[in-house]
């Protein structure tokens, strides 16, 4: 949705800013400033009404619209395993922990007011609830069990520890039974959400809040696809290969 270059100043209308870039909605929502049907106030007036510093809000808006690109030329397969795990935790896991509850609340609040007009929201809420219940425990399991074990295996391999095989347990079985199965479940849910939202295309003439909800879902989808790829196609196969090499020595 609408990621257009937008000039932000204190005289810009709140609704106009969000209509140009959905990411600014988080800033206004954080400060209690309405941006949908009642968002036809300039930023400075809206901030004054809420008793917040307009210059602080403007700085946050400018930060929100700053786009950071990750080059397609990055060869994740060549990254050190520790670095790759840190990347997954600090980029993707941190994003999930923040975005999931925020998007869920945003979706639930919107559905309460619009579910009669848009009946598909009922099933969308159910699918998103399933996504939350699947992802958050999975992230916890990875950080507390799977990732520490992979670090241990990689360390033992790198330092050629003579007794490494004694503490190596089979990674393939828990990964296939829990992680890969969980990834399949997440993918199925995302496909359902795409279908329900017409691949994140809103009907014509809907309100800005509707567009923001759908855009947030698309943003989450995009992040999850890279997240799952890095784990399933890069990290876990490399860890299994190292484990096998240690056991074959």
C-alpha cells in the first residue's frame, strides 16, 4: 500500500500523511492521534489537541518513512552461523514479537467496527489468531532450544573438539517434527490470509484504517517469507550437514 514520497511538516494533514505511507499510522496511534475519518487536522493542531510535542511527532514520522533496503546480492549461505542466528533473532524474531501483537490489536479493533460491512474480517481474525498461536511459541523454542544447540554444534566443528560426537544428538528429528511442520502451518495460514484479502488488495473506496490494516498484514507476510527461507533453506540444512560431518569423523 501507498509508499509514496511524502513531505512531512506540521501543516500536513494527518489523514493525508497516512494515505501516502501506512507506516506513519503507528506513530499517530502511539500518540493517540486519529488518522482515519477524523484525521483532517494538520499535525500541529492534532498534537496540540493531544498535548504532545509536534516536533517530536514529526521526527518520529520522518523516521517511520525511512526505507532500508537489503540487497538481493547478499549470500546468506556464506554467513557465519553465529552471525546468521543473531540476524534471525535481532531482525526477524524481534520484528515478530513487536508486530504480531500490534497487528492483532489493530485488526481486532478494526473488525469490531466494520465486520458487518466486511464479513471476511471474521475469518481473517481467526486465521491471524492461529498465526499468533503458532509463531510466538515457535520463536521461543528456537531461541531457547534449537539455536543454542546449533551454536554448540558449530563451535564443536570449528574447534575440532575430539569428544564433540558424545554430546551431538540428532537435530534432524526435532527440526523435521517441530520446526518444519510449524513452517508448513505458518505457510498455510499465510496463504489463507492472502486469499481472504485478495492478496492484500482492498476494495475500492474503503477508509484509510482499512488500508492500514491490510498493509500491515502484507508487511508481516513479506518479513515472514524471508524469515522462513533463512531458517528452512539456509540455517537448518547447514547445521545438519555440520552435525553429520562431526558424527562421521
